C-alpha cells in the first residue's frame, strides 16, 4: 500500500455529524464524490472554507449548489499581507486600497444565506513574518466587524499567535459565535475560550503522538463547545498521517477524541452535531 493512497472508509458513525472546516477545492475528486463518501460514514454536513477571493466565491457557489454544504468566506491571514504588499512589492498605500476592495467582496459574500461563517481569519505568525503583522491585524479586525454585522460565525485561524488573537477578539468584541478552527492552544487557553464561550474545533492533529497538550486542552474544553474538523487536505489523523485527508475521515478523529474525553462515541457525536449547527446557525 502506497503512503499516498487514500485511507479506507472508516466504520460509519452512529450519529450524523458535520466536518466543521474543510477545503474541498484543494482535494482530489469531485465535490459530489467527496460528499457521497462522507455521507456514507454519516458525515452529512460540511463547512467549505474559502481562503482568498477566488476560493470564497467558490465556497459560496458550492454551498448554493449542495444542501449539505455551508460556506465560510474570508481572506486567510497569510493572504492579507500578500494583497497589501503584492507579489511585486506594491506600494503600501495602493496595497491598503487593494485590501479594502477585497474585503468589500468578502462583505458582499457574507450577506448570502448559504454563507454561514466569516473566516478563516486571524493571525499566523508561523508562515507570515513581522512585516505582515499589521496587514493581518487590519484584515482580522475587518472580518470581525463583517461577521458581527451579518450575524455570521467568526472562524479563527490562530497559528502561534494565541495571545494576540485573544487580545484582539476582546478588544474588538467577539461575535456571538466564534470558532477556533484547528484549535492549537493548551489547557489554560481552553479555559479562557470556555469562559468566553468560544467553540474549539479539533482537527486530525489531536491524534498525533506529540500532541498531548492538545489532548489536555480537549479534556478541559466543555462538551458543549467542542467541534470536529478535517481541515482537509491537511492534518490527516493517525494512523493515516501523510496520506490524503478528506471529510470521510472525520470518524477517525472523532473516535480518538471520544477516548480522550472519556465519553462514548455517540455522546460526543451528538454533542458535536448540535454544537456545529448552533455555531453555524443551520
Ligand atoms: Zn487554518
Ligand atoms: Zn483551513
């Protein structure tokens, strides 16, 4: 068996759940095939997340065409500095105008009924250096405002930027429904998120051998604030790490999470299903 071969279909879940964060546009095969494979294991809803203008339009169109898909739209925290600075190093003033134009398009998409989330937005200090921080923060604050004005969930991408993400959320005033996608904080941060009522969405990396701090955070996270996601094609859960990820692998991650939390699979699946519907208001 090749390491790049798609993992086999897991046993279906007993309770239908949603993949709270996926990128179908970056995966192999058609949308219909992906949704059918997911539905076969009782992953009956997916949130399709856009990372740039093209991806956000695609997410909105895909959600409009498929009743089991909802969209989230945004400029990814690594995309915002690219728009401001440009690939050829556009001048700062022109770049900021370009960011505002792009944000106006996101704003228009966020008004659509099948768009239920604004994100992924936030801060990424891993991929973007100090020169991109100002653009990331401006874009993050604009997305917070858009989410609040349209009453949509805010989907946060936080990579090595926990303190600043939490600070900006408090400072700007978090939307009623805020989701930390691919939750990557520790148990202390999970307590802060729990107190604030932020949803914590766990991805396949919660199954990785070196991810004990993440499992400690999952233990702390209240059942009513836990979501599950693939972030596919990234973060394929163990034992399939390194092979292509897709929404049909949600049961693998959910079962590992249930073991960590010490609850049975159906209990966790029921909670996750209700939480995702509440977060994305469907
Ligand atoms: Zn992300
Ligand atoms: Zn993502």
